[in-house]
């Protein structure tokens, strides 16, 4: 009887704590959406911001965030998946491998502001990249690389050992076994981790304050020359992202409708991050069902 009562008390405490966390999270999201949804319109999403008068939007900042996301993932995905494959299938269990895993764990726990300072010292100053999308993408690669490495390694380690042994028994090379058997099995988990990493990139601000900058030059969206300073595709121009814009509006915005702009931009950011998270879970489950022929 005492054990049963203790079990009920423990279960109730756990459910209560989980419910409290969910209530706080739902309340925070609902508050931000309630304040910001009424300010979202097509004009708001496409027009440039105004510094001293009302009516500005978040068009360039939204484009910068999406473009920076693409640049970052183009660097992060091959590096992260390649390192994860090496750590899972090729690295031997020795002190060097243990040290690499320790470095990955330590790097994953670094605050993003520290990654931003690293990017400022190395990419902006040492390599003379100045404040640019490229410097921001490299800094965010450092920020997200540990996540991609761990996700890939764990996904490959989760593939049944019999699958790998069957490929090797058929005479396939190690790489052919990995690419043809193990990676397709691990792909849903890798894809889920990739989309979650993309959500982190889209919502990041601290690391970009020191690398991508807090200003955006006048952009000509009819100019698709990536070498032109006014082209939106130029990766070496400064770029204020949506998350940085929210911080800037709240801290030093002079427009009379600055609170409304910040609320609308926050709602857009929340919606996109939620789409990343829910999309990752839905797509991961759908691909897993397809690969495993389960319903």
C-alpha cells in the first residue's frame, strides 16, 4: 500500500510539473501571437522598415533570415553528416575519439554570444570578412555543427547491427553499406535533426550581432548579381536578420509604431520556428513509415 501511494504521489508530481511547463509555454506563445498577429499583413512582410515614421515592415530582414539559413545549412549539413559518419563508423575507440567527443559536447554547451565573439575575432577581423552574411553563416555553422554531428552519429548507431552485417556479408564495401543501407535507415532521424537545427539558425540573434551586423544596405531585388553590393544575393554584405531586428527595435527603435513592429516580427518568428519544429516531426515520421513500410 505504501509503495502504491508513493507511486501515485510521484506520478501526480511529475504530471503536475509537466502540465506547469506546458502551461507556461502555451501561455507565452499565445501572448506573443495575440500581440502580433493583428499587425501581420502582406505589406508588413514585404516592405522595408522605417526609422522615424510609422508604417515600416520587415521585408529585408525576413529575406536576410531565410538567405542566411540557406547559406548556413549548405555548410553545416555536409560537414555535420560527414563528421557524424566518421565518428560512428570509422573512428576507433581510443583517446583521440574520446577527446573529439568531449570537444563536441563542450562546443554544444557554449552560449551563442561566445560563438558570436569567436566569429568576430576570427571571421570578421582575422579573415577580413567584415560584417557579412558569410561571416554569420560560418559562426552559425560552428554553433550548429555539434548538433548535426551528434544527431548523425546517434541515428547511424540506432540502425540495427544486422542491417550492416547483411550488407558486408553480401560483399559490399564499408562505404557502400553505409550509403546504400545505413544512411537510408537513419535518414528520418537525420532529417529531423537538420530541420530542428534550421529552426535554431532562424531564431538566433546573439551570434549574429557580432558577425552579420545590425544594418542592411539598400537592396535591389531586381539585381541578382551576387557580386553587387546592393544585390540581395551578395553573401559579403551586412545583413540584419529578423531576430536581430526585433532586438534592435525594442532597444533603440525610434519609429512611433516600434512596439507594434516588434510584436508583429516576434509573431512571425514564432510561427516560422513552430513550423520548423512541427514540420520536422511530421516529415520524420512520414519518411520513417515509408522506409519501414509501417502504418
